[in-house]
C-alpha cells in the first residue's frame, strides 16, 4: 500500500531516503492479474542481461583466438555467435518494451480507476480543498507520467541493476583486482546519484504543486468567467494569474538548475569508468597477468557499465517527475475517506414508514474554526415539517448537513428513525433521507440518466410520474426525444433554466420517495416569480414526509408547521409557525419584518 510522503519530499537539501522510490515500486501492485505478461518480462529481462554479458566474452575469445592463430572455422563460429547474440538482444529489447508498455498502461488504468473511486467517496470538505482542476492534474497528469516510467521501472531499472551486478561478477572472474577497482566505483556512483536525486526531488515537487495550483486556479476562474466579467474582476484575475505564472516559472527554473547537473555527473562518471578500465587492463596486461582478449573484454564491460548510467540520465527527468507524481498520487490515495462510513459497527437498517429526526446536545465546529453549533437539541416527529431560520452564518446549513451525514457532531447525537446517523449504512441513509440544495448538478447525459442517476433499471412509468409530481410534465412533453433527450451544456444538449434545474432536483427526490426531506434554501438563487412556480411542487414533496426546511427568506416558509430559530449556533426559539408569526415579541416575527432575514 502506498503511503503519503509529501512531507518527505518537502525536506529541503538533505538526501532523500528510498521512500519515494519505494512508492514508485509500490505501484507494481496494480500489475496483479497480469501474471502472463509479468512472467514473460521476468524471462526476457535476465535473457537480455545474459546476452549483453555474453558479448564481451565472445569478443575476448575472438581476440585471443586471432592472436593465437585459431582456426578460421573457430573464428567464424565465434563471429556467428556474436551476431546471434546481437540479434537476440534486439528481439529482447523490442519484445520487452512492448510487454512493459502494455503492463504500464494496464497498471495505471487500474490506478486511475482507484483514484476516481476514492475521490468519489471523499467528504465535501475534500472538494473545497482540492478544486477539480487540481484533481484532474493528479488523476490524469500524474498518472500519465507514471505510465511513462512504469515500463522503464519494470524493464530498465531491474535490467540495469542485474547488468551492473553481472558486469561486476564477470570482472571479478577475470581478475580480482579489476573487480576490486570497479566495486567501490559502482557503489560511489549509486551514492552520488542518490544524493543528487535528494536535492532535486523537493524542487520538482514544488514545481508540480505550483503547476497543479495553477490548473486549479484556471479551472475555478474559467468556471466563474461570467460572474468575473459582469462584476469587473477580469483585471484582478489576470493579475493573480501573472503571480501564479511567475511562481511556477521560478520553481521550474530552480528545479531545472539542479536537474541539469545529473546528465553532466553521469557523463563524467562513465568517462571515469572507461579510463579506469583502460588503466587497470594496461597495467595487468603489461605485467603479463591479462590476455589481450581479456583486456578488450574489460574495456567492453566498462563501456557496458556506461549504458545503465546513460539511460538513467536520459530517463532521469521522467523518473524524477514520476517519483514526485507517485508521492502526490499516494497523498490522494491516503487522504481521509468519507466520514459517513466510519469503522464503527453498523446499526440495523432504518425501519419502514415515516421517520423522525433528533438532535441531542449537538455541538460542532469546522476545523479550524469557532464552534458553529452549541448544544443544539431538537426533535422532529415523523411527518412533521419544521422550518429552520436565523441570520446568515448562524449554522442552519450545518445542522442539515449533520442530519444528512455529511458532517459528524463533535459532541451529542444526531438520529434518524431513532438510529445514530454515523452508524447507519450510508446507502440506507441516502435511500430514506434526501437533501436538496441550491446547487443542482446536471450531467451531460440523457434526462433519464439525470433523473435516475444512471440506474437503467428504473421503469419509465416511475420516471414520468416523478417528472409530473415535480411539475415538469409540460416541459418533458416539449423535448425532442423525451426521456432520452441529452441535457447539459455541451453541443446538441438541451439547456435548462435555473427553475427547471431545481424542479429536476425535486423530481429526483420524488423518484426516491424518501421518508425525510431536507431542503437547504433550494430557491435561494431564483427570482420571486420562478420561486412561486416551484411552490406547488415543494408543497407536494413535503406532504406526508418529515421535513427540515432551511430558508433565508422566512416569509416563504408557508409549507412548515413549526419554526426553529437559530442564533449563533443555539436554538433560541421553537414553536408553531402561526403562533410565532402572530407574536410581535417573537424572534421569528422580527425576522419576518422587511430586511429581518439578512440582518
Ligand atoms: N466547510 C466549512 N469550513 C469551515 N467553516 C465553515 C464551512 N461551512 C460553513 N462554515 C462556517 O460555519 C458557520 C455556519 O455556516 P452555515 O453555512 O451553517 O450557516 P447558515 O446559517 O446556513 O448561513 P447562510 O444563511 O448564509 O447560508 C459560518 O460561520 C461559516 O463560515
């Protein structure tokens, strides 16, 4: 399992432990189920390494046979073996690449699916902290970078490690002194490159964070383009964009300054290895301890040692980005899940029929922040309709979110049908409790899918009945393809007015036929005329159901029997709507006065 390690990446200057590389290696768990391809790779990698190691041995025998006047048949035989080993290497490289790329894409597709699945289970707070643009960059950008190196990881890194070990063994077998010179050299190389990676990774992390921040910013501002333009905030947006671009540019330059040292270091190290091989071979050869063929082979192995280093240096930029991406992906996988699915034991399912709602001494605060609800107690009987009013920021929406299980109380208990909300199966809760807010998400999909949330088993009869109950029957009859008409904002899709969108949200609730309805200012963005059009549908929706209705404009709360007034997170008034409205001394009466709801 990957673990979050962004903090590791942020550690400035000091060389990194192998943590990020392990995270990258941890991604191989997404290759489960690819046994045949993995086995094929497991055979191809050692085969390729063996063929590479064989070539200098053949060279050695060829040179020594030539110098010792070997038969031309023997020389031809060695030459043919050499050609065969070269052809074999080519076949292994091409075949191995094809298998590794396929594996990498299959693995990263699984990773993408898991990331999307995890994101869909996150609480609302997660989406406030991570705008869609940033999530898209992580789910697509980071994972694509990982796919780019996963093949390198599987094929190149493993093959190169085996090659380096094989070369060291072969050199030791030639002469222990050659082996003794190269072993510390190989070790020093690994340590040096590791230190270099340790310096550059925090800088690359910072650059990628800045890039994701820029994407998030662009996504938010482009989504709100209309509002920015109408309210004259375009210039400010451009200014903020300039600051972000400057930040990204600075971080990219800092990362590039360190990254550029890598290829230079590798070139210097590989040149040094060739010089070392030459020096040791000449010395041993002149002392009569090494045949000319073995000296050639030693040089050949030294040149072979350059290959992993040079490949790593050309792939370093990708590898560097991939290590950082692996950290960011791990962060996303490790983010806390939906608090609606705690590990506590689940209670029995909700009983059939009408359900009551209860809050007992509930206190709640967002992190970080002041307490929003302070010791709120409230009983809503089955079938009772309660309006929740109070000034801006007094905690009305928070109360409703607690009943819907989107937040969990710091203290006290919230129950639906007598069961603790936090202990209910979220699917059970969602089936019996519906929340309608002013935000209605219309998907680029058919009316049918928008209504039933892609559940194709719902019969048309029920869909049509829900549309009729919501008052959308006439609108639906006017659609060119009825329930199959595409909705949304894309080309060819049917656009909807704000009022129609809200009615569609109500139709979704009619379809589910819940016992409890939570309305959080569903009409707040509508003009009074459109709001009036919605009223009959709202009235039908609340009939016979338990309801909590949050309303900023208390005079529109005609459907409720009882009013609860909140002030600074406390219940300060609770009574029948008619009585409170008629009582000039009541808080509700004061809120009904012109401007009272917004003071
Ligand atoms: N996700 C959040 N993170 C931190 N603080 C929050 C969050 N949501 C709301 N708050 C704060 O909690 C307090 C209560 O917010 P809430 O939305 O419940 O009030 P409200 O009575 O519904 O307000 P309004 O009538 O304006 O919709 C406010 O001070 C708000 O700033």
